[in-house]
C-alpha cells in the first residue's frame, strides 16, 4: 500500500495551512483579534499533583491561567478517553499528572497510569496528534515549583503550536 | 525517587484459576488440509465428538453454492456434519460466536485456524468462556484465499471453483476455462504476513505445523508512518478515518471486544456521538484500538471485514508492537492464563512521563 | 429537579483581590440548574456556613457548589455544612478558586474568567452527582498479632490491657523472638532477658491473650474489622493441657545433638525441646524431622514413657483453626542476612567468622558457652576480635541500599562486652560511618572508644582469610588512606537486618504491600507510619524496617493504640466514594481485579432474565470494606461497568466539557 | 436525446471545470477500495473500477447533516432550520444507484411529508450515470427488472467504449443544459457522437446486459413477497441470525437503506440538531428510553431488515427496497446472502401454492 | 366500527402540519405550569403554550395525536397530547421521566422554552365513536393519551354514550391525574371511574389488584361499546385477553402505541410495525389492524 505519497501530499497542504495560522504571536482561532489563548486541561491526582498545584498557590507562584485542572482521586483513574474528549471539546493541550511511581497514595495506581499512557501517548502521536499537545508528569505534593514550571513550559509549547484542529468537534 | 513497591496482586496470570495454566498438548493429530483424507477426517472428528456427547454444538463452516464463500454453521447433531467444510475460503473468524454460548449448557467444538484459535484463547483468558467448555479443533492453516482477489483474477468470468495446490491455485470458471495463478497472489493480505498459522492451544490438531509467511510489510508500514511528520500522519489517518461508516463490524468481529454494552453504544455517558465527523471518527477508532490493545490477538479480522478498507491493522499492530517492546509480553491468545499487560506493571517499566 | 446554589467566597481579599467574585457569581447564575448564586467574605466561617444553610432552605437547593479554597482545606467543612441543612454531603462540590486561581494569577480579568470556568465545571459536575452514603462496617473486637517477639508482645499487652482479646501467632515453640537471644542491650547494658522475661510471663498469663505458638498464618480473608484468618497450628506431639513443662522428656530424649536455632546453631538441643529455659509456653514440641519415633516407625517412645502426665501424643496432626479478628498487627521481625553475596568475608566458610547474633549467643550466660566467649572453631578464648559494620547494608551494588540502623550500636556494645569479659582482648571495628542517633547513643559509642579502647578503623573490609590458627582481616583505612591488615581470632559481621524470608509471601496472604527489600510498607511514611495500606492491618517492629528495641516497642504501642482506637468505635465508617458495579454491563472479564491494590474485587454470581429464561452469570463485585476509592478498576474496565462513585465518567466528562468551553 | 462522444481527456477537462462550480462526487480508490466520495481533482475519479463500496445515496442523504442550528444564550432560544447549500454533481452512478435514488425519492418526497433536506439536495444534484463496465457475480439487478446499462433516472449517461472514449447520452433537459454549457466552454474532445459511436455504445450495453443475464436464472423476485407474508414466524430467521454479527455493513452499504437517527450536539449556549445514518441492526435502534426494546435480539432485527427490503416496502410502495447491487452479498463478514433469503421465500411461496392448489 | 375509521389517513394530518421547509423545525413554545402527577415525581404534566400561535386555530389537533417536543440542546421526544382539543388556552403533555430529554424536561420550570412539532400521527376516531358507549382501560402513564379523548367526550357529553373508565397504577403514589379520576370525571353525567392499584398503602381505601383482573370483575358488556386502551405492554396483553373473553371483537378494541420515534414523519424508519409506521400510520390502531401486521406491538 502506498502509505506515503498521498498522505505526504495532503500533509504538505496541511502544514501550509498550519503555518498560516501558526504565527509567533499565537494568533489562532480568533486570528482577527489576536486574542487566541490555548485551552489546556490538566488531569491531576488528588493526593500528589493536585496538592502540588495547591502548594504552588500557597507559595503564590504564578503560572498561566490557561491550565484548567480536573481533579481525580488517582492518576490511575484517568481514562485515556478523557484525553480524547478534551481534545474533541476544544482543548489545545492535555496534561496528565500523578504521584511519582512508588509514591501512589493507593500504592500502585500510577504504575498502571505509566503503562497505559506510555502506550497511549505513542499512539496519539501515531495517529497524528502533535507530540507536544499531550504530556504526562509526576508531580508530588511538595513539588509546587515543578507544577509551575510544567504549567509554564507546557502552555508555551502549546501556544507555539497554535490552536489544535485534530479531533476538534466544536460548533 | 522513592523505593519501588510491589503488591501481591499484579502477578502475571492472576486471577486465573490454576488449572488453566497447565500446558496444552494436543492429544491427537489429523491429516493436513490438502491431504485427500483431510475433510473426511475432520468430518469424522466432528461427527464423533457430537455422537459421543463430548460436545453439544460445533461451530464450523458449511458449503454453499458459492464455493468462494462458505458460511458459518452451527452443528447440533452428528447427522448434520455431512456438509461441514473446511477449505481455503474459511476466512471468517468464528471464535466470537462462542460469546453466544456463554450460558449454553454443554460443550462447544470450534474448528479454528491459528488466528481463530488465538481468539478462542483470548476469550478464555478474558474469562468469557471456560477452557473446559470448548473443544478446540485446530487446523494448521496453510493460508486463506481472498475471494475478491480470485474474482478479480478471473476478470469477467464467474468463478466456479478453485483448486488449491501448495504454491498455486487453479481457478475454474463457470464456462469451464481454467487458469493457474500463484497462491500468494490470491492469499488474503493478513495471511501474507501471518507468522502464527498454528493453533497455540488445541484438543485436536489437523496438519503439521506450518511455517507461516514471514513478511515484515505491516511493521515496515508502521515504521514508515512513525518516520513521518505529525502533520503527515494526521493527513494519513484523516484520509482513512473519513471513510469510516461506523458499521462497527471491526468491533463486532473482534475476539477482544466482548462487552455486552460497548462504550460506543452507551447513551450515558455519551462517549460517541452519531455525527460522522473527524472528531468522532478519531474517538471511535482510537478508543477501539486502545481498548483491545494488550488483548488484540493480531488476527486482523477487523481489517478483513472493514468494508471501506481502513488499515486497522496498522493501528492494532502498532499498539501491539509498543506493548510488546515496552512490557515484553507474549502475543495475546498464544498462552492460556495470561492477562492483558495493561493490567499489570513492573517497577522497571519504561516511563514516558516527565 | 436539580436546584444548584453557588457560593463564592472572597476569602477576605485572598480571592476577591484577583477574582471579581460578583462577576463569577453572576456568570454562575446563567449556568444550567443554578437557581441561586451569592458571595460572602468567609464562606468557611460560621456565618458563611449559616448563609449556605439558609439559602438551601430558602431556595430549596439540592446541590451546592462552593467556590473557595482547595477542597483539601474545607471540603469536609462544607460537606458537613450542607449535610446539616439536609443535603447529602456528596451533593456539594468545591471549585478551587484560591490555590488554583486567585493565588496563581495576578491579572484580575484573567483570574475572573478562570474562576468562572472552574465554577462552571463544578456546577456541571455537581449536576451529575448522586447522593452517596457511607457504609457502616461492624467490628470484630479481637486482634491478631503475628509474631511473638518484643513487638508482638508489647502490642498484645497494650491491646489486652485495654480490654480486648488478642491472639498471638508465633512460628517458634516460644514467644520471645530476637530479643530473647540477646545478652545485654545498649546503651544501658541491662540484661535483655531480665527485661523481656517478665513481659513474656505477662503475655503467657494474661486472660485476654491467647498464644498460638508453633503456628503460622495459612490465609487471611475479609477486610477491616472483619478478617477471617486461618491459623495452622503445627503438630507439637505434646498435649499442652496436660503438660506441666517438668522437663523430664527433653532431659531424657536420646537424640541430643540437634543444632539449636535459638543458639544460632552454636549449641544443641534434643528432638523434644523448648527453645530456651524461660520459654512461654513452657510446653515442648517434638521436632518430627529428627525424632526417632517418626524416623524409625514408632521406635524409641522414651519421652512418652518418662512423661509423668502422659502428655505425649504422637498422633497429633496439624490443625487449621479459623478465627475472626477485627485488626491485625504484623510483627514478624527480622533475620540477619546470610551474606552469600560476600564470599570474601568467609561467613559460613570459616567457623570463626560469625554474625552479631551468633556473638550475642556466645556472650550470653544462657548461651551454649554459658557466657564465656569462645571461638567456635576450637573453643579458644579470642584475643583479637574484628567487628565489621555495614555487613551487607548500604551496598546498592549488591542489592541492599538501606542502613540496618542497629548495628553501629550493638557492635559497640559487643566490643564493650568483649573488653569486659576478656580485658586483654583487642576489639577492632571496621566502619563506614558511625550512626548514633538516639538518646545516650553517642555517649555510649564514645565510651566504647575511650573507656574500653575499642579500635575504630574507617574503611571497608576487602577480604578475610585464615593464616595459621587465626584470621587476617584486610581492608583499607580510608582516614589514613592505606591498606590495613588486622589479625583476628574471630570476626563478627554486623549482618544486615532483613525481613523474614517469607515476608513477601505472608504480605500477599494478608494483602499488604511491601517494598523492594520486602519490608512491609506503611500507609504513609510520615503521617501513618504504623498503618499498612490495607485497612485494619498495622505494622510493628523490624518487619516494617530496621529499628532497635525502644523504637520497636514504641511502634508496637502505637500500633496497639490504633487497634484500640478502632475497637473503641461502635462501627467503622467506610468511604462513600467507592467503586460499584453496573451488573447489567459487567461481563465478568475481571480485568478490574488485578489492578485493585486492596483485593476488593471478587466474583459474584447473579441471576438474570434473558427473555423468558433465567440465566446465571458471574460478575465483579466490590467489597466496600476493602475498597479505598482509587478508581483504577474503573479505567481497567473496558465497558465502564465499573464506576467510581463521586468520580464517575459522567461527572468527569461534564467537567471536561465545561472547562473546554 | 443527444448523443456525444467524449474522450478520456475531454471527460477529465469536464470534471476539472465542474469542480469549480459544484461539489463533485465520483468513484475514487482508497487503499484498494472503490468508494463514492467527494473529489477535489479530476485525477481522483476512477470510472473503471468495480462498483464503489460506499453507495451513491451519501450524496443526497449524507452520513450526517445538520437540520437545525440553535442559539440558546438569550432569553428566547433562536432556532433555525439549516438548508443544504450549493450544487452537486454525482458522476459514475451505476444503474443500481439510479434505481436506489428512485426508491429514496419515494420515501423522502412522496406523501404528506416532504423531507426538505433531501429535496434540496436532490434538486441540486446533476446525475451522470455510467453503464456498468462489468457485472460481478454478486450483481443481481436483472431480478429487479433492469440491467447494467439502464440509465433511467440519470440526467446523462456515460458508456465506456472499447477505444477508451465515452459515449455520453443526454437523458434529461438538465443533462442537455449541462452538455450545452460544456460545449460553450469548448471542451476539447467533446464532439457529437457519430453513428459508429452510437452503435459501439449499443454493442457495449448489449454486452453487459448479456453478462447480467447470467444472474437472471439464479435469482428471481417471483413469489418473494408472498412467500415472506407467510414466513414471519419461521425458525429460519433465528438460524440466519445465529450467524449475523449485527454489524451495520449491509445497511450502510445498501443504496436504499435510509434509516436515520436525530441527535443533538450542544456546546455551551450553542447547539445543533443533526441527523445521521442509523441501522435497524443495532440494538440501540429501537431501544426505548425506559429500557424496553421491541426488537431485542438479532433475530428480530435481521428479520426486520430483510422484510423491509423484500416485503414491507412492497406493501407500502409496491416495489422492492432491494435493487440487487450485491454490496451486502459481497461484504457481509459472515456471508449472509439476501439472494438465498429470496430463494427461500420463493420456495415457500411455491410450496404454499402447491398446498393451496392441491 | 369500520377499519378505515380507526386509523385516520395520514394525509388528513397534512393540512395541519407546518410547511415542508420546516419539517424538522419546531414551533417555539413556553411552559406555563408544571404539575406533579405522581408521588415519586416521575410523571409531570406540562402546561404549554405556543408562542404566537393560537391553539385550535393555528394548531389544530385531535384526541390521541402526538407531537415532537424539543428541549433545545438536549433533543426531541414524541409525546402524546394529554390535553383535550376542546381546551384552547394551552396544550398539555404528561411526561414520564425515562430518558435524557424527559429527565431534562422534568428539571424545567414555568417560563422555560420548548419546541413543539406537530400535531403528528392519527387520532382516536372520535367522530365515528359518537353515539357509542366507551370503555377506557388505562394503566400508569398510559392514561395520558386516553385523557385527551376522555375530556373531549366529557366536553361533548351529549354526543357519546355511557363512559366507563378503568384505571390502575402500581401504587396510590403512582396514580396520575388524581383530581380528574377522583373528582371531575366521576361527577360527569353517565360516567363511571374504577380505580385500582397493584398494592395499596396505609391510606388507600380503594380497590387493590391488577387492571386486567378488575376488568374481568367488572365485566363491561361489549354491546354497542368500543374499548380504548393504553398502558404498559404486560397490562395490554392481559387486558386484550380479558376483552376477548368478554366478547369484544378486534374491531371494538382501539389502542395507541408507543415506539421509539425520531422523525415523527415516517422517514427515519425506526417505528415500523410491519409495513406501518407508528408515527404516521398510528399511533392509534384497532386490534384487527394490529393483528394483520407483522411485528412486535405488545
């Protein structure tokens, strides 16, 4: 099967299209107004990463407001379908965060997360999602600073990519 | 980083009952397909299984007027087995029918190729049917023929029958003309790259172990896709997913899809909307593939039945490749008592998180 | 009809400074099902809570969103507040607009917009919340203590003294454990058995304590408050009800020269024996593997003949006893590492290379040498003894990275005892670091060095080899930076403290987790150090990690306090946000089962109507006593038949949809 | 009506011209599979391939289409009906596709309720038919009284001639206008068909009709409706259903299946109501809100589909809802063959006839 | 009663239906009042007006007809009109909370906006029933479509004969339209109402037992009578058997069916029973018609 040719041809068109909307200013969906801001959903486990985000707050560390946290008890509760749903509904980037391996409040939940998402992450890239639009992090309750750094870096990465079109299903 | 912790639970194979873990050595071997005595022996085997009450039902194939398309059939009595058939057109993977027998009182015989047998094993491993309820009548499969390829080789003439030899097939048309084409030219795509044509677990086996066809084409295609840019891959899959008509045949034939209430059929939560757009197609395709990853037996039945030619195997095999590379687990369906590697873990697992 | 009230907290100016709270409330008023929204200065304060309660009554609210600080701060507070006003506590959600909004963003419009989005997400979620009820679990007020060492003894005594029944399961013939093997204890040098024996006697006589010695745990079923434990009571061949412990049998037993494990194989015992003279229970057991009666088909029977009370019964068999317990204290102790990975030290090769525990038996007046230090090879009094610290500990390369914690101190103690008993003998200690964190420990160490002249050499021992009638210990003195060789009559290795060989297997039976080194894992390293991650199972002593006696006793008492705390309640309250199974959707594939860290998922047979037929099939069921609500099962379940109440797919998707808008 | 001759090049140019002014749907090849789908360059058009898997109906009855658009942000909801826009051309429609359009017309346009979406698309679709280049074994058009060269229902009909050119027949006024327009634009390779081309076309049509004749003996509609009238409770349906995997291939590939679902899509204050293909083979299709399902098993669902094709539609509209395209026959993963159902029904009818007469 | 009368021709409904362009476009409507029917709050009656349309003039319907009711942003559901066409101030829909749309509807308060598409389907043959005695048998929410005809008959009392109403529900809590079954209807001339519940409670002083049993007990004579029935499938099944025993012919029994409907205009294919579509050929059928159809109607 000629996997390559036509895909490459269409991709060429795609990249051109992307380039036009991919200005450094981050002008995207609302290109005319130049007010596009990436929408980022972060799934955080209650015990570590959510607490880490809380610590960032308690320490008054600033990070972009683009990040919207959805709290789950454990990173093992994060169904990969949630990631797809977020992209469908207009997320430009999705982040998953849990306790460091070995530190799971529920002992082993994040080990499943690690397995599951090491497969899912590769697969999302494989089906054509830009690798920088999804990322996973281990952030403990004491790593407020890591949460902040991660939030900043991820937001900037996603911002530089422009609005996500892959899987997007908005009106 | 803290010290690694290990729990009692995630031991490979648990919570399989211990008796399933016994090595499976088929006790009997019958003649190979292609042997003139093969079909008679297969019918005898099925007949006596029914007659002696070892099984109460046999799922196999029956001849039809269209010799390229035998149909799946359910034999309940020894008398019915007269038109039981197994030839190189038994493409349909019948293992999934076992699910209709989840509450059947009695044993079921299944006539299976290597790929179908993996499906049976996977259903057993997914606890959908107990091992002792299934009589696995395995056939070491020389490869199956794609009727569409035969028909297109015959051109406008209608095919009456096909006589298969070891390396070539003879196509006989209704008009009586004969033509010989290489076997490989009419084999199904999945058979062209089949590495495991022999049933890994069986009670009876027909034929000697087949070597299979070692083709890396699928993995080469996957590698090619992996080398592409993100945008190219996006375009590639958009182009294919666009055609999806959401017939769910891929799901319905899949031995790893045994849910009675699939996420795609649920209204609450509303995972999958009916609208045919790229977003929903992606959700469907990705979720389907991810759900079966770690349990996909690589039978490629989904790929075969997809009416619009979406290269599903490029997804399933990609997932399988990653699962195998990352977690070093056997191909699902090749071993009894093995659970999905995705419900297990190891402290040394690769970590893609930061 | 869903009627949601939204309460936006100013938190003084903590929220209000960067979030326009009025605007957030106003935007909330337009959300589906929201019938009331307001703001207040301090929602968590009494007037704030009253405001919520009043609004619930006034506006017939049946769901509440509080936009305030992190749920980690006040989720409980607000749950209780709505509950008091008649709303199920789980119909309340917190939108975290302080830690995750006002405190991390400076720009007010940006903060306001995000706060509104977080409120919208909480509203979307709470609209899909359902009332949840905490379950009540009955408690069986009986405790099981696994292990009869000092940890088990202390825990048992504390629990029993609080008025609850305790069963101690001890593998050996007698309770006492490692402490019974020790001679003196640091840093006070008081006699180990002198302080242990009274406690053993207390345990033995306590009306609320039953000792199952010579017994092991066969299986553990059930969950917190309701364990069902099968205990294997190994056949002792002696009827404990009749035996008076007179000792006739073990004195007359013709098989005398069996290695005594209590004496670290340095001494002997007969085939019918008690571990040591002060054994509790003082009832001997027959070592069937070595007893002539069992080896030679019913011959011998000397013990039977000499027993004045006819207590010997060769026909006794192992018994499996099933008992119910509400709590389990794991106190299975430790063993010393075999040091097979260190052939260069010669443990097991040269008889005069021994471990610290061997040395304890050699100094002990109850030991095989009756307290005279003699080297095992020829019984000579050693003139030079080398103590090697960190023998097997702190060596990641050979599999053990941790510090065994007690060795520095006990080696100092042993050096002192050596110098006391054989004043002319030299004591050399090879060490990596000396760790003396403990009250009076540093002083004790200084005494060893200064008062007793113990020679401390900083460096690792590379090799121990025999030369003439003594051993040579080669190593490097890292302080002087040169190799050293010390002649020694004996070498005492402070072998690493490790869990019992079967610790992992036992943990699997009990359903608790353990770390790489097979020490049992505590639920939280700082805040829950004596609880395991499984409800109702507590940890005491070295099975959780290396520690010395005072620490062990402290932990044992702490575990006992936890048990007593549990027993003091009428019933246990289970979490409400737990997993449950939609049986109609469940196909019984049990992919959920291996991912559950609490073994809370079990098969269950159900009957179902299929058209006209009634069929039976097996589905998953969740034991709410064991489930902790992590939700791993809900993701492992392909069809979503497994749901995590409080964090259902519907709820999370609603949140996702809302934050993406 | 007029007959033209157009070279392959000429046809290519015509398609290129069309692309600018209408949405063109034509047979395309994707991953070795022929499908009807939108094309954006003439090079994608593949007229020599087999019968496309995705049927022509998607042009007038797309897989999903918006019915209403809603703005619910204000005090009063703003709701408006959405009309399909633009012009469409469907190129390469096979005679079975034409027959299918006629059936769909009856459903969507006849009687009290006219479907506005379908009406609009139908009115703005130019249909260019193609004489089947070959006849597959799964084809059984003859059973339904037409053949592979029957262009009725099309605006224009193409017939591939042995030399590679096409014979282009104008069948309707609209077709004529189109040709005139093309001629005005000066398409090189578009000329009047001479007598030779005309007779070549007739020969080609006769050739494919002969090919189709082969199926006539095997499949017949004789007695099918009557046979099925008496077979509703026959155990046959359970036997057939045992094999059916309840996928949607036969219905979604069927050029006449037209069932749809109506769904809502809401994003905050904005919403849309759309319809999308649905199939009576899915259990959700008749699942009611309370959980009751009048067609709970595959047996009832498969029977309903086959009756709809071969009996119910006849009772309602006087003709079959099957046009014999053979897609379901060819693509059924478990080889369920509607022709065998027809044969079974016919046999039943004969048996009934015998018993009545005897 | 003739066959052709029971099922009115769908064409007749055309004149009332909106223009084709808006086939799927609902008319705006507003909830005026929400009335709780059952104790368990699973049935509510919605009093609805059509924005800018006069009922009886711009929106003409007949007893037994249905309409598609939209909750915008959620979906559409086919509901029978439980009001009588003789009431011109508003429409009424009595709705059981069963699915996504109806549960959302249950959360709506007066003032909320809906969409109404209809009237759809045929109706009870109220004209040919004139002069006849009527037996209504209803169960649970199944009384809703009957209520339209009952009130129509009561409002035109002189044109119809004797009216007997047998109505049952699972429990006293589950009885709908309580003020009508206990007050309005029993007070109407020559009208008898028989209410039963499967299981009573402490306050229940009425009849206990299933509807089919009560029917057999009351044994209303079939002479000059037409039975109009609606209720859960299991009730229908046994009521039909009971009526047959009492001597009712298939033509004397009329019922109205519920099927999952989507389009309401005979296109989407979902609601067929045999070759009939419930949405356009029904929902009202007499038993003789139903028996002639292939399909699963009870």
